[in-house]
């Protein structure tokens, strides 16, 4: 089946620094990628949807300048948490969907971010 | 607005007993519903979707538009079914994004 990878799997950073998380579709081309955030013992909350070559669509309440998303190719999307603060500590999960009739979203393993 | 509700946060059953995970939704359009499962220390993966009307790992789910429900059922739970289960609704008109329920943790005891 299709595989989505994320890198890094976990990251610890100091408050005020920026962190970049990569999401790759390994064996298919993802026209659409989704970024989610998951707090402990809570469900996944969609942050933004990105289509290759266009600007991401952010969900209400998600700061565009805080969470920069780039989807420059059909196999790579990046999420950059800018000027990270402790409240940004969370589990970030990406998901990728191929175009056409393929409707299944494949999920990455997630990235745990801890901001000190 | 679309919403997915899973009223049970935890379901604990004995091996061999039936298990039913409830999922209710609210959506103005024609719903597409899914069940995702997350085993311990693993990524989220698709379990089944309503349009396929299939049984995966002994689980089935029937879309009931009258009751706006998509409950997940298995007649005889196994220990390996212990996991987190999420019901999700797909919005075709909104870029195919998924809205997830709060999740139900299933614990199957020996």
C-alpha cells in the first residue's frame, strides 16, 4: 500500500526557534496533503489543506504566519512552525491523498514537537 | 456545520464478546463516512469506508441516514482489536478534508 513518511519523528527545540517538518509520499504522487494536530488523548484537528503548487487553505483559528506550509512537489510538503512556543508542543500528523479516483488518505507516523 | 460524534471514550469488553462503537454525524450534504484505527505506537490507518460495504478484520459498519449514524460492530472481539478507533466524515465540497470524531479506545480483555 501507499506509504507516507514524516521527518523528524520527534524534535525538541527552544522557545523562539523555528522547526520544519517534512511529509513525503513514498510511492505515489499526492496532489493533496493535509496537516493535523493532535493533543494528548484528543482527536485529530485539521490545520490546513495544501494542493501541489498552490497556497494552503487554513482552517479557522490556525495562524497562517505561524504555521507555514509549502507543497512544492507532488511528493513533498513541509510544515514550518515559526517562533515556536511551549503551547505549540503537540503531535503533528500529515496525510496525503492521490488525485483521480483514489480517495483514500494515507497518514504519516506523526512528529512529536516539544518546545522548551 | 459538519460534526462527528463518538459518545464513548472507552469501551472495555472481554475477548469473544460483541463490540459496538457508536458514531453519529451531522452534515448537510451526502455523507461519505470512514472508520480509521490506530494501534499502539502505529500510524492511523483506514479500517473501512461505507461505500465499500465490506467487512475488514470482522468489523462492519452500516450507514443509517435516518439516524445519521455509522456504528462499527464486531460480533466477537479479539485482543488484537485493542486500539483507538476514529470515525470520520469526508467533505467532498471542501477539498475532501476529513472531520474526525473524538475517538473511542477499545480494550479487549483476555
